[in-house]
């Protein structure tokens, strides 16, 4: 069972080394999930003396005002034999055998973090003590609760300390060791007051009563120790610490413990409680309880660690790989990111991702609707047909059929198809640009590098603009072809006047009567509709060939060509990752390292059981 406490000790040290000490953070915290015993008490409650009695050594700073200004994670390790010594986590290669030097180092390390301003910090100090006179136990000594700020401290220090203490003890995995002096009214105890706030039923609070030997004559603490004054789930424990005179005379802890045992054994009021009184009993009882709690928490810890590892790995994957250091690595990384973007863009066009279907909508809905809105029948009204036929004849009226008039009527009708043709090209261009924008947003790697994202987006847009211009040229050529060369066979099949009973010797001016002109208009409209039907099929082919196909084939070709000419500094500028993301990745990497280490440690303990 002893290796359970050692396990938590290792994890706590690893947490602090990697910046996880229970503060509010955007990163997951393992510290809060670890069972711990937090020592809480007001100033002058005897908190330091209790800790020194459990350890059996003088090692804590003493003085007026707020002495403990950082949490002290005190890890006790029982050894079978040998000289007692202490180690600090921030001084891993140094052993302290002089505990006066330990006291000085605690003060110095506190000042390194907080300065000499007497302010407080939530970053813990880790102290390990190895001795044959201790039990395996870990305690967190928190700053003493106070009601008044001393000189050199901000007025907020009182609330700051209370907030820090509360942040530790409100965690459900925290066991509270509430230190209260017996020579003061328990109702005014700072430790009991704040413990009650976070643990109203007293289910994880241990009450420790100090200074029993200093109570007024005729009074005792039996009602408190037997749980009648304030009931907790666990029995109250009374301790008798060294007096200030004993401390001044350097009375050692062995003698102090002996006097403590004698006091309870010889006091009529407490004689019946002797077996569960004293600092030795307190240390053993806390060690046993901590082992029990840790054992019960191991399955939950394993589950939490496995879940958090998966979450950290997923976020690191989303953030992407760190930037390569050499130019070749940078170029390769940029090319791979661009290929990922290009593949996502193609998936939109091919229907794997949504959006490509809008292109077909241009051909199936937009283009036919635009052609229909041209209203050729209005263009081929009786007056307009008469006007164009007459103008085309000039001074010499046509002899048989008004060929020039036909050509003018057809060309003037077909030229209006340019508008719908250009609109189809522009419509597909807009959709392709929108798909580029979507692909940029869906390429997770590009979110790391804002400059590269802008450059890739600009390069893709420029390519689409070039393809649009080529497509527009090719599509308008289709219209020009229809205008430039008419399908003669269509007109040869039209019935001639004489076949319809007409008289070829009839006056030429009769050729301009309404019936004749109406038939010309009908013939021209029929031809124009035939051409529209043909272009409705050929324009999409041209657009797809010049824009969609080219976009799939060579969207970033120009960008790749330019990329190969860039120097290392220019490539580095493209990979200007947001410093916040770089820091986030580094922090996540450290936190993942912590959780993987914890996973191995806990699995090893679980298997050994």
C-alpha cells in the first residue's frame, strides 16, 4: 500500500514541473484529480507546530504575520535506517541534513517567486523528507487564514489567501485537515468556518484541536473531542505542541512527543481518549486514510487519464505538426498542405463534399432561364422584320428570297445570346471561388499559417480568373461561330413561294406584305431556337472544359512554380504560425507528457496489486 502514496507523490511533482498545480487553465489538470490532504488553519492556530510534530523536525519558517505564502507540498517517506535528510524539487541534486537550512530555503524559494513584498503565490514548493521516524504521508501546507493585512501587503491579501485556500479544499478529492486552537471559541475558528463552506456535512474533514494544555483552568475540550460540540465524520484529534519556551530552548521533537503522550495519559479529562490523541496517532491515521482514498480513486484516475490523453492527442493533431527547421522541410510541408487543400477542393467538385452540384444548376436552370428571357419573338415583331428586311435590300429589292435580311435578323438575334453565355461563365466562376473558400476553411493545416492561407487563396483565385477569361473567350466564340456561318441546309428545306402557289411575276412590293413578313419572322425564330438548343448543350461543355476541368487539373500550378523559386526566408514567412498556437502546442505537448507518465505509473501500481 505504501507505493500508493509514492505514486501520488510522483504525480504531484510531475504536475508542478510541467506547470499543472490546480490553477484555472485552458489545459486539462491532473492535479485536481489527485487525492491530497490540505492543512488549513488561522494564524497562531498551531498549524506549523502540528506539521513539525508529525515530521519530528523543526523545519518551517516562523515569525510574525503571514509566514507561509506559498503552498508547501510536504512528502514524507519512511526509510528503514540511515540519516534523515530532505530534498526540494527545485534543487534535485542537493540533500539537506541540516533542517535549519531547510527552513531558510523555504523562505528563500518563497521570495524568489513572490519577491520580498510579502505577497502570496499559488505555485507550490515541493519538499520531500526521508526519515525512519515518519509515516508515508503527503500534506499540503496552505497559507494561514488571517483577518488583517500587515504592513507591506495589499488590503486584498486577506481575501486572496481565503480564495487560494478555498480553491484547494473545494476539490472533492481534497481531504481537509482543519486546525483549531482549543483556547478559542470553536465557533470563531477560521478553519472550521471555511471547511464548513465546502464540506457542510464534514465527510472529508479531519478536526485537529491544538493548545489543549493552554485552556483556562476548569475548562476542557472533551465535548469537542467526542464530537458533541461539532460533529465530523471522523473523530477529532487533540494534540499538545511545544510551547514557545520549548521552541526557544530547542526542545527536540522526541522529548516533545513523549511529553504529549504523558499529558493525555495523566489528564483525568482525556485519559479515556489517550489511544486516539497526539501527533503520532494523527500521522498514522492520516497515512492510512490517504492510502484508502488513493486506492479507491485509482480506477477513476485511470479512466480520466485515458480520456484526457485521447483529447490531448486529438487537439495536437488538429493543431498540426510543428514547423520544420530547414528549407527543404519547409518546402515539403507547404507542398503537402497545398495538396491537402487541392484534394479537398476536388472532393467538392466530385460530390464527395457538398457544393459541386451548384455548377450543374447553372447549366440546368440559370442558362435556360436566361435564354428564355431573351424573348426573340418580340425582337422579330412585324415592324422590326419589315425594317431590317427593307434596310438589307438597300436600293435593290431582293429578287427571290431576302437573304441579307435573313442574315441580319438572325445575327441580331443570336448576338443577344452573348449575355447568357457570359453569365454562365461568371456563375460557374463564382461557384468555383466559393468552393476554394470552403476548401481553405476545411484545410485544418492552413489555419496554422495565416500568410500561407492568404497566398494559397490568392493563387487559386488568380488561376480561376485566368480560367474564367479563357472560358469566356471560348464560349463567346461558340456564339460568334453561329453568327458567322448559318446552317444552309436548314433554309434549303424551307418551302418556296412558288411551291405554295405564289406567282413569281407578282409585283416586288407584294413581297413586303404582312403574310410574307410573318413567315420570315417565323422562319428566323425557328432557326434561332434551333441554335439556342444547340448552344444550351455546347456552352456547358465549353465552360466545364475551360474552367472546371482546368481547376481540377492545374489550380495551383502557377503557385507551385513560384514556390520553387523562393528562398528559405521567404518560405519561413509563409509558415508564420500564430505564436499563441505555437505556445498552445508546446503546452499541450508537456501536458500530454505528464498524462502519459501518469498512465505508466498508475498502470504499474495497478498491475503490482
